[in-house]
């Protein structure tokens, strides 16, 4: 029995069309039929994976870069930003004029308009709202907790003091996704730690772990010790030195063909 871990965006979903290829669905079905365990491992928080959960009958989910781990119907790990620390983070965002998006398993929270970077943030806000109803203007309210947060900046004409803000966030892993977008994940959570916890739960060896990814928040998956590291065709080049297998694009049946060649299906 093997354990297979899949990122969503750019790995199971084509970033250009936002579609899941039928071949990827078929690959997961055949892997489960072969007796393997399959898991989503995503930066998305739980409220953002409803459609994916419905499309793929996975054995579990690692959400929010490892802040929540679910196997079957059992949550085996969860970590939220401490309530008071969350209030501090929101104050720091305002102090340093940093555009933030707070991510929780129950919802996504945006600051009030006008946004610091209207063009970029409006686009991200609309994208989130195509999946769930995001909360707008809730930063001054303290009734909720969140799991992680993202930073939206515009490198062309940044008006934010990111250096000072990040200096106040040493308890978070800051993942640079490029083009002024950063994921901020509370230590010690990561996609890699999520993989290790699942393997420990099922008593599966590292040589029987297969991770599939494409972007920099997948780096912890590629460096956690999993012996089989599949890099999708469209990817961040910084991951190449860690990959053990280079797949085609997801839109070119990369998931199915790689799993077939690796003997998983």
C-alpha cells in the first residue's frame, strides 16, 4: 500500500482553465482500486475545497498548508492562530499598510474597501467569491479565529512596509509565491509536516510516499523525506532539484501518465 499526496492548483486543476481533467479523476479512482491511500495536500483552507472533495473520493485532506489534517471523518491535527495573536496580526497589517487576506476553515476574510491594491485584490476577491462568499470589511471585528493568512502586494509600486511587517511575524513561515503574493503559515505547520503526520498515523514508510506538486508551497512536501516526488509540467523551477520524476502538464494527462509509469495504477 502506498500513500499519495496531491496539491490542487496546478496539479489536479489546470491553472489556465480551472478544470480537472477526466484523466486525473480516473487516476485517483484506479489508485484507490489498487489499494493505495490518496490525500489532498493543499494551501487552501477547508471552506475552499468543497468542490474538490465532491469530485475526488479521497481518503483524507491536509488543508491550509498543514494547519488541518483529516483522515476519513476524523481530524487528527489542527492548529489555529491564537486569538490574541490574530488580533495583533490584523493591527500590524493596518500599521504597515499591508494588504492581507485571512484564511479560516469556516471562511475567508478581506479588509474593507478601498483596497490598498484595488486591481490585484479585487481580482483575488472575485476569484474567492466564485467558490464561497468571502467576508468583506471584517478586520475590525474579533469574533472569529483564522488558520493562516496571505499578503497581496504590487511590486511595481508597493506602498507597504513589508520588511517591518515580516520582522513582526517570526512565528510564521513566509512563503514567497512570486509577483507580490505571500502565504503566511504558523509554525510548525507545513505541507511536509502534514505528510509525515499522515504517514505516522497509517504506519507507512517514506519510500511508499508519493507527493505531487508544482509550486513553492509544495517545497516542504518535496523536502520532508518522501522518496517519490513528482513535479508537474508547469512548475516553479526552484523545485526541480528536489524532484524524482518530471510529469507532463495536468492538462496533458500528467497525473494519469506519471502514475501509470510509476506503477501506481
